[in-house]
C-alpha cells in the first residue's frame, strides 16, 4: 500500500450546461487554474450520450450509448499535469445502471453539478510496467 497525506486547500462548485462534454469541460476548466495539480472530483446530473471504457487488462473497450441517462455518480481525481481521471455510473429509465471510465463523448442533456476539491501537494502519475498504465505515485508505504 502506498499513501500521501493530503491537505484540502479549497474547492470549486461547477455546473456544466446542456451540450457540454463532461471530460473535455473539466480539462478546459483545469487549464484556467494551473495551480490544480491534485484534486478529487464528485458529480451528478443528466446526459444524452455517454462514452465510457472498460479496461480488459490490455486496452479500453469503448461503449457509446445515445439515450437520456441520469448521472448517478461521477468520481475521479486530478494529478500532475492536470490529468483528469474520471469514472461514472449512469442510470437507465428501467432502473438498471451502466458505467466505466469516462471518455470524451459524455454529453450533458440538462445539467451536471460537480465539485473539485483541490489538494496539496501535487500528485504524480508514473507508468507502471506491470499494467502499462500511468498510476498514482504515492511516496509513502504502509
């Protein structure tokens, strides 16, 4: 186990509007605030289209759905170089849920309400040779 003691600095409340892309909007938001180098993201809302991936151990298998869905939960983090890593759970009309790793292509149908809690110090991502993914690099061991 690795860990890093974080100190919350401040948070942003954000409302995305109809037609905006969740991931691309968050990336643009971070660009406006270069001091965001570590953060935690939470959100809810509604979308007309989702695009998410499932990591099968080698690559992301993408799914796209064009239908009205409730955003039941968005959760993720921001690391060094403002890398936004976001997962989502979406509710269908029949009460079933789908979700995965958020990709560009999740389009807001009504609104999306988000919080970004900004932390210090910054958090890095390092290429893990076992998974071939850039994972959080936390300096302390338990």
